[in-house]
C-alpha cells in the first residue's frame, strides 16, 4: 500500500487549519458554558470538553499540535474575557484539556476500536473510559489545584461537593454531546438520506415520535420536580426505535439539557442547599436517561444491519453476489405482475439465459478454484453491461439469467450481443500469469405488456433459444422462435 508523503509545508498548513477550527469551536462552546454558570457554582452546561474529545476522535486532521494549541487558546480566551484571573484560568484550562488527553491515552492503551462505536459494546466501553478516565482526571486535578488559587470560585469547605459536581457534570456532557460528534454523517450518507427522502412519500406518522418527545418536554415544565426526569423516557425510546443514531443523539442531547436546566433552576430557586443536596442525584439520573435511548438506538441499528445482511445472504449467490435462483424467480414474477397491472404503453420484459461455454473443461483443466474465479469475473463483466435496476441471477452452476424491463427488442438484442462480445474479447488473467479465454451462449425471449405470458413460459422460450445457440456452435445469441414467427425482428 502506497502512503502519501506529507511535506513540512503541508503539515504546517494542517496545523494552522486545526488551530483555528478547534480554537473557534472551543471558544464558543466554553463561552456558552461560562455564561450559563450559576452564581458561585460550577457550570451546569459545559459541552466544550466533550466536543473537543469528539473532534479529536472523529477527525484525524485535527489531532495535531495545532489542534491542541487551538483548544488551549479557546479555553483561555473564553475564561479571561469573562473576568477570571490568569492563574485560575490556566489551571481550569489544564483540567479541561486533561479530559480529552487522558481519554485518548486510555483508548490507545486499551486498543479500543472507537470508530466502531456503533457496534457491540464499544459505545458503553467508550463512555466508561471517558467517565473513569478523562472526566475523573479533570475533576481530580481541578479540585487539587483551583481551590488554592487566588480569586477562585471553588472552596475547600465544599471540595467534595465541587468534585462530585465537576465529575458528574463532565460525564453528563460527554454522554449528551459526544455521540452527536461521532455520529455526524459523512457526505455520502447525507446524499443517501437526501435521495431516500426524495424518493419516499412523506408520511405524517414519521413525525409522531418527535412530537411525543416535544410533548413530554413541555409536560416537565408544567410538572417540574424530581419525577420530571421520567416524563420523556417513553418518547425517547420511541424515537430511538424510529430514527437514525445521529438524529437520536441530537434529540437526546436537547432533552437532557432542557431537563438539566429546568431542574437546576427549580432547585436553585428553592435554596442553594437544596441545589447542592440534589444536583448529584439529578445528574446521575439524567446520565441514565441519556444512556438508555442511545443504547437502544445502537442495538436497533445493529439488528437492522444484521437483518439486512442475513436477507442479502438469503437472496444472493455467495460466490458471485448475483441473485440466487429462488430470489431471481420471485423478483422477476413480481416485476411482470407489477408492470402488467400498470397497463401502460410500450412496457415490455426481456429474459436472457446465459450459459458459459465448456465450463466443465475449465474446472477439469484448471481446478474448481479457477472455475470459481472465472464465474466471479464473468459476473463483473455482465454487470458492467446492464443497468443497476436490471435483475441478474445465477440459476446454478454456470447458468445465469437476466431480466430487462421497458426495453424494446432492438435494445435488448444490442445489450445481449454486447455481453456476448465482451465476454469473448475480454481475457481473464490468472494469478500465475496465464490467460484464459471464455465465451457465453445466450438465449433471448421477449414479450410486450400488458398482455404477457407467465414468467415460467418466458424462461422456457429463452431456454429453447439457448439450446439453439449451443446447437449452432456456441458463443452467440439466439432469439426464441415465437418472436421470429410473430415478425418481431429488428428492422433491416
């Protein structure tokens, strides 16, 4: 594998880019946390550390010296602009950056495949490492240093309370914000989502889980109290089973932060002592609330992927990836029935039966491994000549079939002849340097719609044409006799 060589100029450019990206993001998120901090208390909303960790995990281009310097700069400027002293700001910044640094080191030491966060228990392992690694290290360092600084807002009189608040706050923000960064879809995924959205008819029921979440959050503001944490559970579970992980992560984060803010404001309004006495239990409860839908969404995603994998294996030939005999017949019959029911003009179906010539000799002379390779290469050659929505299946051994729809006879013959010519003129190169030439015989049957014969009859007619092609010397295309009798031949 050839690796791209990075020049010093390119590395400098990458570091500068990472510096400004990270600095801007951390400055904005840290400033939001500082401005939302209750008087004389630690911040209740601090997404900066979780977002920094997510960016460094997700984007390798940001994981360099420039990225770390950008994070340091963003933290420092946000704190200094809001009136903190330099020493307090410095030690707070170190504590914040320890969260991401320690977590990254532990992930590397434990060899966690964090990029596969949506598989198995990786998701829970990642949060466990962050909670008892980076979050714990940041809280410990802050509580050992910041209270001893001049003009600090942390006091040794309540050091254990501040430690618990810092630690649980870090964990909650990681659970709320890290999944969003990790689950941001790439460009290809976004394009696929957009294409699916355009092709599918919008159904109002798809909005119901989201509306349920909104209603549950509204209820928490009318019936605020300790039990408010439980209100959104059912709606979040519904959303987790209905939407993709990225959307679930966003919904989950917004719900948790709104609940967090409402409960914090409620208890601070009661009294500072009530806030301090309940904040740890509230945060732990919100952590559990946040984990449940995320875990369920990942389990649902894995089950869907497993289902599609099993379905694919059940419907496709394991060697060539073409449709297997059963599924090809099912889909072909379904296609003919659907096209017949449309009763549109110029609708038609074409069936091709393809048989590799003298394939038994290939197996006998070269071995079955080479025979399998020939089948795979033949499949690639055929797929390159047909449309993506054409049905292509392996009926067994060296026999294959194709179903075209909405092509006239001339177009069908042209494609079939092109397949025949391509296979004959494209040699197959073996690993030992030998060249193997193959050919294919093809039988074609064609029928206009809506008056169509059963699919099995089309197969029989194509099979008769295939037999005729073999009788005439192989490596050629023959058309079934009924087409010729009905004068459905190409124009001269």
